[in-house]
């Protein structure tokens, strides 16, 4: 990817290099840090300062992340005051460098201050319901909230969509949403690599509605064929909803750009799924993955390590290994391991405490993930030529 480098000397910090890339603007002081990344509208998206990584969300919060000496990740959302100070310092530096370089294309770095960022966050909130979660490979997707909420919304451990009723938007509503999204991102849409149909269960919409949405997406120039983002369409779906559509339906959706669906299996242990009030069984997930794959769509299966605590650990592990082995997962598919984070006041927490279930420690969750991975690895060594990707999915790292 081509980049044009512009540079200046600032008396207090020394050499500052700004790289204009097709999808972002990077600012680097000296050879290594601090460094900042902005989208093409000049919104700060990430930084590396003082040995810490920072990510800024479109609702104007800042997450700092670092790896501890033992390899564990530490992360913290900055307080509003800390975030304001951090952002003010970043934009003061960027504005001075842009002024010293004098290239008009850098004016976007001079257009922001804390008031403008706060106003931008308020505008974001008028376009989107909170974007509660995305899979890690979709953090740079362009999110379209074709639905709001979760069509089920009763799993005891999940609070992502408790703040909103499930609602399927009409094609006209989606068109209006896309117009607002396009206006909000402007040229910064170049950073977005794919389309994510949100919220939790957008693909549960009837085929007629899905076709109408996809027609709108095509007409608005957002499909893979007609313009950025070119990476295809992605979405969550629950296994119990997959069979509401036929193989022919899924094949049609694949032909319209649906590339991968993400299924929260959580566990391969049916008794644990019942305890979580997750509808369906591990067998349903296996069948759902088979159908999706048969249609030419990649699958991602999400496992929650630590869920069910000490009481379910053995059955959770063995059931999950058996279920994953029964799925025709291959290159292009992703198995995610998501360490269970119990949301404050969750029904799961109450039920688990009443049942005397001890939560697993972070180290025990990591060990559980390692054992599941090792069991799958054994299979891979035995001749699975094109394995799926295995990756960590830590919901605390999510920033949109
Ligand atoms: S885990 Fe999935 S199906 Fe269950 S409530 Fe949350 S979003 Fe809905």
C-alpha cells in the first residue's frame, strides 16, 4: 500500500513524520514513539505513547492496553478527564506538525479539539445504537444496524442488548441509516474493510427483507462489487436460527456477498447450555455450521472459556472438543476462545453462586483454552491439511 511521507522538525520533540496512506494518516515522532493513527477525516483511532497502546472509539472513549511482564494483558478505559487530556495533547502535536509542514491535506488534523470530538460522539449516537460487540476480525468493519438488539435476548450471561428490544428495520430505514453512516464517515470509510450487519441476529430477517436490504446496499455502492468496503458481508447468527433458511437461501446470500457468519456456541456441553439458557444444543451448532459451509459461507464458532466454572469444566472441555471436531471447519473459518467475563449483576452470576459454582481464574481459563486447542491440534497433525484459524476473543479489547 503506497504512502507519502511528509516531515518537519519541532523544537521540543524533534523530527515528526506524517505518512499519508490511502486509508489512514500516521504521525510518528522520531523513530518509534509516540505514534498516532488517524482516519482520513482526522479522527484519532489509535496511538502508541509511553509504552502503552491506545484505541479511541467513535463514541470518544479511550482504552489503554499493555502487556504485563508475565505476558498477561492489562487494559483500562481512561476517565473522561484523562481521555480529554490525552486527546488534547495528541491533537495539539498533530496540529503543530500539520502547520509546520504546511500541506493542505493535513488540515483534517487541525479540525479537532475536545469540543469537536464530543460533538462528533453525540452525532455518532444519533446514527447508531451502541455497537455492543463485534468479532475481533471485524473491528474495522463498517457496521450497519439492519436490526437492533437480539431476537432472543435471554441468555443468562449476556447483557449486550438488554437495553433495546429486537427490531428489524425496513429497507427504507436501512437506506436512511446508510445515508447517515456515509455522511458520518465521509472519506474515512476507506478504513473500513468489510460490512458487518448488526446487531446480534440480523440474518434472522426473512429472505424477502434480506434481499431488499442487499438491494439497498448494492444501490448505495457498499457491496463488494460496486465499491468500498470491498471485503464482503459478515454477521452474527445463532445456531437455532440458521435452519430457518434453506440451503438455497444461504447459497443466495453467499452469492450476494455474505462471507462469514459468527455463531456463539459457547460450549459443546448441552447441560451447560441449558444452565446458560442458551437455546439449542451443540448438535444444532454442528448442523448449522455444516449447512452454512455447504452454501459456501465461512463459519466462525465462539467458545466461552471458563463458563460454568469448576462444576462444568470437564464436561465443557470434552463436549466442546467433540463438537468442534464434528464440524467441517477449514481454512477461512475461525474458532474463537472468549474468556468468560461475568457482567455485573448477571442472572448467570446469581445462579452460579446459588449452585456453589466457583468461577475459573484467568489462568484456569487460559489452561482450558490450551487443552481444547491441543486436542484440536492433534487432529490437525493427523492430516487436516487446511485447518481453521484459532484465536482469542477478549470482549474487553473491543472498540468501535
Ligand atoms: S448470547 Fe447471543 S443469543 Fe444469547 S442473549 Fe446474547 S446476543 Fe442474544
